[in-house]
C-alpha cells in the first residue's frame, strides 16, 4: 500500500530555494571581500597615503553595497522559486486598481 509523502511539494521546493539562497549569499560574501580588497589595493596604488577613516569608509561602502545588492536580488529569486509570489498573482486586486465599494466609481479594466 502506498504511503503519503509527509513533506508537501511546496515545502520541499521552498527548502531547496532557501538552500540555494544561502549558498548564493556565502559565495557573494567572498565576492564582497574580494571587491573590498581590490578597492583598497586601487586606493593604495594611487601613491598617496590612505587615511584610516577612508579605509573604513571603503570597506563599509563597497562591502555593504555588494552584500545588500546580493541579498535583495537573492530574495527576489527566492520569492519566485519558493512560490511565495503565486499568492500575489492569484489575487483579484492589484496596486493600481481601487475597490468599487470604497471609491464609488467603476473599476478600470486592463485591456492588455
């Protein structure tokens, strides 16, 4: 007699998406360190002394920019891969339309 799978396909899909997201962020953390090192090497190669505060600003600016961009784009792909976006596509309301009862006007139809 066949047994039912205890893990639903959506949960399995979400677990795979989270594992891929964590793997992506770990690789991009390494890329952020490399980008910071390259930026510091570039500043040092100019021939002028680099103040300590400028090094801190470079590390924070370059490193956090790479990590923030990675995290946000990764979350976009995570939401799509783990099927969190499907609920938004299934709803009848969107950001651009108004509720008929609240506005007292006819609803605009998208003729696309």
